[in-house]
C-alpha cells in the first residue's frame, strides 16, 4: 500500500469521523483563522492559554479529511503543552511535511503525528496538512489569520 | 456498466482506439496504473502530429516574424499568418485580420476590457455577465467597473445551472453597454443559448463578448452565425500548446478600439511626439508573438478538423450520457449542473467526502480529475458547496475510462465508509 493511501486509511478512519476537540471555546483568550484560498478551505482555532500553558484548544472548519485529521491530532497533541513545546512541534511538523525532516533517521518529538509523513507522497496536499499548524502559530503570535499562500509557509 | 448501455456504433462514430494511439501521453502510466485523463476542461493533451509540428518549426523554420528580409523570417511569417488563416476558417470569421493571437482566453478578455471597455465604458454604465462565469470573465470587468464607476448586472440561473432568459431580458436598460457570456460553463457544463442571447443584446444595442474556452474544443463554432462581437478561446484546451489563444473581434470594433499593449510590431511609425498604430490585427499584437505556439495551434486545428467537430461533439455527447447514467446510480452522489444542453463535464460531490479527498484518492487509482472551485466561486456559492469534483471528457476518452471512474468513486467511498 502506498504511503498516501495508508495516510488516508489510518487518519481518516479515526479522526475524520470522530475529530477531537471539535468546536469553539467560549472562554478562549486566543483565536486565529486559517485559509487555503486555493481550495476555499477554512479552519478556526480557539485556545485558552494560562501563562505559557495551552490549557484548552478547539478547532472548527470546513475542510478536507487531511486538514481535519491534522487539526484533530494537533489539538490532541498540544493540549497541556507549553507554547514553546508546541512551537517545536509546529516547526517539526512543517519540516516533516515538506521533506526537510526525515522522521525515520532524524530525532523529533512528533510521535504518532509521524503518520503525516505520508503526505509528502501527495505534494498537492501538503498545504492541507500544514494549515492547522500554521493557524496555531498565528494564534500564538496574535495575528488574526493565516493563509497557505503566505511567504513563510 | 454493461455493454448493453453502450450506444450502437454508427459509420460516423469515432475510432477512439486509433485516435488514442495518436497521443503519446495517453499511453503512460500514473502510480503504476494506466492513466485515465478526465481533466480536459482544464487542459487537453497533444497528439504526436501536433507535437511534431512544433519540433519541425524549431528545427527548420524559426526566425522572428514581420521583420527581416531573409528566408527564414519569410517562412516563419508565412506559417504564422497561415495559422491565423486556419483559425479564421475554423470559427468562420469573415477575414483573417479579425483574428488576434493572444496568450489565452484570459488574455483575450483582458484585451477587450482594455481596448473596448476603457475606451467606451463610462461612469454609470452597466455590464451584464452571467452567474456561471469563470473568474476570468468576471474579474477584468470588475476592475473596469471600479476604474470607471460602472456596475455589473448578473443573469441568474436555475437549480439545473441554466440561465434565466426572462431575467436576462429584464436586466437591459439605457445604461447597458456590454454583455460578456460563457458559451459553455467550465464548472457545470451548461451550454448557453448564446445565439439568442446575442440577438437580445443587439436589440438593446449592446455588443457581446463570448468566452469560448470550453466550447471551441468541443463543437463547431461559427462566429458569423452567432453574430458575436468578440469570441475568445485557448489553444491548450484544444490539443494545442499553452501560451497561445485567440481573440476574434468584428473588424469594425477592432478598428475603433485602443491598443492593449504598446511595443514593437503594433506600430506603423514612432517618434517621441507621436506613434501611429499598425492596422488590425497587428495593432493588438505588441512584441514578438508566440510564433511556434501559434503555428502549432494551427496544426491542432488541422487535427481536430480532420476528425470533424460534429463527430467530436457526437462522441462526447454519448460519452456524457453514459457517464451521467452511471454516476446517477452511485449512492451519495450529487450532480452539480444538470442542464438540458450540456457539454461533457460532470461536476459532482460525494456525501461526507471533501472533493479534494476524492481527487487525491482517484489520482492514486491513476484517474486525473479536477477538484476545487474551478475558478468559478460564484457558481459554487449558488449551489452551496465549497468545491466539486469534476470529470471532463474529450473525444479520446472511452467508455472503459468512464467505468474506471465509477469503480474509483466506489473505492473512495469505501475508504470513507
């Protein structure tokens, strides 16, 4: 089975049907919107930060299965972590998805998020996987929105 | 998917197997599976004879056109102008000088926006577009409206994706100055009754531009019979190369219009005080044109003409009917665009599955379709979907490929089941 198909079968069966942390936090103190203008996909993140700690996080949006699963796994992973640790994951996830980080041979903290390495086989879909992470980065930096088309993506 | 559903072969039917042998790319495999190419509305493939025409030009004929007195320049000019003559015959223009080579449909529409719109549209004027337009036939007019203080009026459509002609008539008033319409919708496949719509516009004194990008590759086009004022289309959607397109314009309009771009070839004389523009069509072809692409488009037109546009249209129609019947039998499919008059475009959604996931999973089966908003976001909004999956057919597609698409869709649904 190809990595691309495997990615679908592993993440969709679980996270697409039962996304974790789906919804909007009423008491959020950070929010950000993510857009992929190429496909019209849209995701919104709401977070409650206690100092440096991600106490709560939720996402909502109209997206493809890859983006939804990525957002679901991201929220599950960063909840309870510090902003600094989450930033490390953001960087590593982006590097993995774009092929700069080989999770088989190089050290990383991605754990099960490693399944998204398969998205490299689907170059046109890398942006779908990375959009939630980009949006999380925007939320930390209190920029209201992120887009897949910005230069630093 | 039984052969009983296949239409009876007639004497005039296409020998698709033979035709497919003309296309090297159709022989290749994708993800180690036979390529099923169903993204023809985005771009079509090129047969060997057309590829060879490009190679022959570069190997034997290349020089700049309309300039030097040497032999190669003369040959290149003759072939380039010969391609213009072929285009003129292909769409039944009165004369070759009504044919302007452009970069593509978008470029042609922008040329009319600049050359006609900026010269003749004024504050308070109105431009009529339809609800099914591609962004390329919306955005240039929006830019013009912003610049001039003019406004857009939009012809609405029904749930099948057909324009409401009664509403269209009601949009005309003394402010109406221009109408821009797709001949065939790229997102829905709707074939608009442009001949009648052009007549209506002319009764109200408005010239009409037709975006023919999705029509010229699939049906016989006669610009004199349509009586359109402008007709734009692209080479790469009709077995030609990218980077070349055609704008037809009635000579009387082209004469009155201002140039689009300034530069070489579009002038008669230049001083720092004043430039005298060249005659049409050269007035609109500033700089060195895409010579090789234009000549190769000429070869593509020869190829299509040898098959015959009527036969192409007939084959695609039977293919569309077969594919529509098959797709309707798949549970959870919603067809977007069910007009009576349709080109071979099937836009659809699958319940609970994002079109991009459909596109990716079909791609893993070797099946190339388009997923997205098809540069027609107002159409998507009208149908309440962010995007659709779209299979679009050409004359080289087969019933077997339709069957592969249906099997592929079942597999996609299984992943999400």
